[in-house]
């Protein structure tokens, strides 16, 4: 007899959850790696911008933010 959720047993639901996790976990890992790279690049951009602003200030050029 099928339950209200369309699965015959709790083990069917557990199998679906395990299958879904196997499919989605690699995607989540890739998203995390991309996010880490994005954050690193953003901090790198900030450091470069600060360096250019310091150089501009030393040579007497107005720098835009």
C-alpha cells in the first residue's frame, strides 16, 4: 500500500534521500570551491586598489574610489 507521499516504505524514502545526496554533494563541493576563489579574488582586488591609491597619493594624483 502506497503512503500519502507516494513511497511504499520508509526505506524507499531513505534510498531516494541517499541517491539525491549522492547527486547533489559533488555540486555543493564545486559551489564551495568557486565561492572560496571568488572571495580570494575579491580580497586580491581590494589590496591592488589600495596599493594604486597609495601610489596615486604619493605622486599627487587624485584617485577615484
